[in-house]
């Protein structure tokens, strides 16, 4: 069992950022830019103390902080470091309470880095947990909302110094209001919502996700006990995450645009290696949400779909995906909270307008015929050759 994080140093940041980009399923903001900000602030202010969700009490006040907007905007307009202190000061004024810890609202991509940076600049500890277990594109897609808690006092700030405080009646209204404000702020902003005491965070948060992100990063960087070759890392990652290898291919068509405050689009892949002769399609809204192999469902939200560089296993975000890229697509089971009726209602395929029925990614994979030479990530032996159904 991986030991939980207790301190985040500058040396830990790249591992966490890389792992969070896998869990971010293509979204959550640019992890490289976020890691540069986090490392700079740790260098200036010192390491960040990490506490577990179980360490929290009702006397704590935990502030989830992250970015909202389109990833394609984030990479062109870098978040100003002053936004972090501005947001924390604004929530303290608005609630008249002093925060005792910060937390990632989602573990995906750059949104795993923003709370680390905020912890460094403020001196507050960070909670080893988040409210998604991945990244989702909408503000109400958090485990607090699933448990019936509202967003409470919400703060948005931008690099101009604008500050908007709202008190939405529920999570859906929080998304509508925040998205409209974010568009007016240029398509990206720093956001705080779902500020609660430690008892509520213990009830709702998904624990240990920063630790998990670091572990994924260590696997992909070949650190720790394992000394893996590049061609072994994706299989090792699948084993670590109980993930399914869905497709190997190259990007032959890519459509991506900024729409309604999101980066939306689709990518078409042509099979390579054992998947030669097959086609794969990915649909995304900030995050990868739907995957189809030869027109048949391969994986769908709320399960995780990650696109990895075929050579290194490193994750590729939706804004970094390029024509001609050779990639491996994997699918991972989401946290059990999202597989409930309320979880599927809020983040399942129907919510995004996809006319498919949700099924667990591992069950879809078990039903699908194996392609030639595919390796079962749960076994050291190659699976038996079976022909794809015509």
C-alpha cells in the first residue's frame, strides 16, 4: 500500500502533475503550466503540509480552490499568482471565517496544482482528497452536490482584479452563473465553492487522490522501486489503476472549438499495431467523455477515459492533442459515488446529450472481443488471439 503524502516539496510536483493529468481525462487545465506556478511558490515559501481527510474536524474550514473555464484559454492566458491570495481573501471576507486548509475541487490536470500553489502562498495545509476523483467540466459535478450539499458562498476572481461573490441556490445555478461570469472574464477564472467544515469534507470527499496522482506519476517517470522501460509503463499503469487498454492508434481528424465556456470537440483515430483496420472516436467537453470503437461503445462518462502518448505513456490533454499523434487510449472505473443513480443523473452520458446507455468500462471490455496480441493488464501473459466480430 502506498504511503500517504505528508509534505509536498518542489521535487514532488512533477509526479503529482503527471498523475493528475491522467486522472483529469484530458481536462482540468494544463498541468505543465500549473506545475511551474506551484514549484515557484514552493521555492519562495517552502514545502506544503498535507493532511488526510480523516484528520479534519468540524472546527476546520476547508476551501476547495481551482480554475474554471476552457483549457484552450488556460494555455494562452496564464493564471496570475495574485489570483490565489485574492480568492482566499475574498472568501474569508464573504464568510467571515478563517480557512484552515485548502483542497483540490478536482484532481485533474492543472486543478491539482492550483490548490498546492494556494497552500504554498497562504501557509495553509492541503487536504489529500478531492470532490471528483477525476475532472469534470461543470461546477455541480462534485460529490458535495451528490450528497445534497449546496455550493454555499462562491467566489470568482480574474487577473484584472475583478471579484464576484455569489450565493447560488444550488449546484446547477452555481454552474450557470459561474460559467456566464467566466466567459465575461475572458474564458478562465479562479474559483472557490463548496466551502465546508471538516466533518462535511470527511463525509463527501474522495480521499487519497493526491497520493494516487503522485503514485501514477512515479510509474510513468520510472521512479520508485520499478525500473520500467517505456514500452512497459502503460501496462504497469493499467495494473495500478485497474484500467483497460482500449485502443492504439493515430489521430487522423480533430475538431476542437471554444463554445459556451468549454473546449468541445471530437477526435478520430485510425488503428495501429494490433488495432490496425479499426477506427476509434473520442468526444470531449474539456474532458474525454465518450469513446467508441468501430461505432460501438468502448467507455463513457462518468468512467475515466485517458489518452496517452504511445511511446512514453504520458497523458495528452484535449488542448494538446494533435493530428498525427500516436496514442493509446485507456479506460478506468470511476469512484463508486458516480455509479449511483444520482451520480449517473449528474455526470452520466444522458446529461451530456449522448444517446448511449452507461455501462461499467470493465464490463464493456469483458464483453468485447480481444484483438490480436492484446495484453491483459491483470496478467503477465498475453491473452489468447481471438478475431474481432465482423
